[in-house]
């Protein structure tokens, strides 16, 4: 299975340009399909920060097109395309998705009459085996584990023949995205590539279409060099080198951005030189000082005033060793929440109904809440162990508190995740067996995904527990205080990306320290009302600083200006 597309091997074709002015690439798209009982395709629009941010950009672009007759920065548009001029490239994740792709002209869902929210969506019909090997074998089972420091090196990982088979699939998967983006992008278009599934795409796309303005955003943490080097050298260099094909690399916190920069320095050695300001010198002495151009505001590039810190330098630029003179910016964009929209959703009837049910069950007891996927990095088992220790060490809370745990199954294709979900269920049963009485249920575990119920729980929580082992951001830490009706006290892991902004007003814990987390629960439950209100108000204000629409627009604005288009005359 080749690791480069035919187009890359043949070289870029200057005439091969599409009409999209902004493109997004992500593993999961903004639309997913299921089948009705009658076998009809049912489309469901996605959610999350990326989808929310894009919806605002799509609306802006469509409005500009309506007002100006063309939303483009010059150039032609395809009359079959939605007026926004935006194309989202994603993968078919299910059999229903693949069926939808096959009835759509050239995989374009918008041209098949599906509701795509105003954007053109090209969904890639990836072979099931290739997808499973790329997605589960490499992206989730390898890269995710490295970036979240989840491997136990005494026993795992082990990179043998099966891994290299998976790696070839990952290369092919990334090449499919690069080809699709090159096909749809107009000259000088902005291409925003998302996350660890697609680390090779920037480099592949740079070779296909050097005219494009490319960014890659990492929604996860980044590992320090010593841990990142668990990966085989060929893989670690391919990941770093692939990402360096972008013009700009985005991260959620300065900590993750700095870790990536350090990996680039360690892994590429003399091939790249980085100093502490904003000047890079390629081996051989070529000066690559910053050229003038649009940059995001410094406050957005380095987040963390809540910690009382002032950063007097940004993560410096990096040079792509494969392309002398190609300069890569590193930026920090801490995703926030759309507070008005979130509060409006929390006031909806279905959420109010769930809240009424929960109030009746909880009664006059204090409520500790957590909302997570049963993802290994979320640290749910230690959080439950801490609650058990709270009840053992502070028995005066027995009968006076309840813990609601919304733990929704995640990635059950992988055995580690199935076992982790079972471990969560086991410790929940142990707590109930030890403490429950006829009139008091100490814990309620919900393992079915119910967004209205989760949102209702956040509105009623007295204490919110967010204790991941490692997390890129963790929006629950921001969403909870935003919708809280109870001035919620936030218990926050110092290993969550949100700590950089919210740490000063949260009760901060070491996620491995069960006793410390139990004592933080006790302190949160006993916190004076005025102190709770002050902290919750500050967190809610910080959480809303960079809502998804602004977060996405900021990344677009931070890309370099479009290159001048060369017109060839006969």
C-alpha cells in the first residue's frame, strides 16, 4: 500500500484547482447517517465545538454571498455548491454513511439533497478494513495513547508486523484526504485540518497544492519528547514532518504547543533549529525571521491569565526540514463555549423535564456530578474511588450527598475500553453495596447517552468533578459553570487543558491522588456560598472568552494572506 498518492508522485498540477475558498478536514463530519426501520437513510447533524464554530462561519459566508453576489475573495464558484463556498471533507464511519455516499454524486452529500447545514460535504467512502486499521489500529490505539500518556511501557506497546500493516492503512487514509482537498480547493484557499487522525495530510497536501494556506489543529494534548519517542522513529518523524507541512499549527494550550515544538527539536535534530524568540535558522545559515503578515492577537496565542502568569513570548516558529524556507507558525487557541446558546439549550423543555426528575430523586441532598465518556484518559475509576473515600473519611456526608455519574460508553471496538467501562460499573456497584440504605442511594451511574439529562445534571450540580489523567481542553469544565443554577464548585485536574485558564478558581487536584480528590470534594461541599458564587462567576466569564465561532474565525485570520494567482496566457 503506497504512502504517497499518485498525484504527489507525479507532482502538482497548477491548473487542477476547485472552487472552495475554505475547506475543513476531519475524521468525523458534521452529518452522520442511520437507517430507519423501513431502511431509509436518516441524517443527523453533529454537535461539538468544531461543528458549532463552522456553523457560524458558514452563516457568515452565506450572508456575504447573498449581499455581494459571490462570497469569494475573487474567483469562480460552482453553481451546484451551497453559497457559503465552504467544503467539509470527512470519512464515512458506518454502513449507513457509506450507503449515503454511494447515492451522492461523487460523494458530495449536499448534491444528493441531504441537509448539510449550508456547507458542501464530501464524505469519503473508505474501505472498511483500511478505515479500521487506520482509525483503531493507529489513530486510537497508538497515537491517542501516546498523546495522553496511556501506555504502560513495561508491557505495551509492541510494534511488529501487525502495526506496520495498520500504519500503511493510516498513510493511505491520509492520502485520500489530501487528494480530496486538492480536488476541491480554489487557488489560495484556506484548509483547516483537524486532529491526530490526519497528521500526514498537511505534508501531502503541500506537495499537491503549494498554493494553499494550510493549518492543522490538535484537539488533544501533546506528549513530551521522551514519551513521544515510544513511537518507531519512522512514525514519529512522519507525524512531526507531516504536520510541519502546514503554515500554522494550532493547539489548545501553550503547554501542548511547547511540547510539540520540543518534539520537533529533539526528533529532527540538526534538520531544524529553533531559538527562543521568533527566528528560525535552517541548517546552513538561512535566516527565516518572521515576515510581516496577519497574526492572531497575542492574548489568544497564549492563554492563562487566570493563573496570574504573563507569557512574554509565543511558541516560536518551526521550519519544515523537507521544504527549506517554508515557515510554520505555532498558535494557541483555547476553545470556549457559546454561553448564550448553551444557556438557551439548558432552558429547553426536555432539559427542564430531566431536571425535575433529578430534583425529585436528589431531594435536599447535595449533588456531585461528572459527565464523561468512558474514555481511559477521563479517570472515572479514580474519581469514583475518591467519592468512596469521601464517604469513608467524612461519614457525616452519608445520607446527605449523592453522586450522579454520566459515563457514556466510548470506542467499544477496542478491548481496553470495554474493560474500562466494566471497571466503572464494578466500582459503582461496590460503592452502592457498601453505603446504600433503604432511604438513600449514594450513587447513580448512567451509561446511556442522554444529552438533555447531562445538561440538566450540570444545571443542578453543587460540585462538578473533572479529573482527567490528561485532556486537551475538557469543555465540561467550562460548560458546567456556564449553565449552573447552583454556583457549582469545580474540582479540576491540573492535567486538563482547561486548567491553564480556570485553575485559579477551581479546586485543583493531582488526578492520580485519590485522597486529595476526596478532600477536594469535602472542601467543595463545605465552601461558603459567597466564595462559590465568586469562583463560579469568574469561571463562567473565562469559559465564554473564545466561543466556537470566534475560535474558528481566529484560526482563519491567523493564516497567511492568499498568494497572488498566476494567470497563464497562451
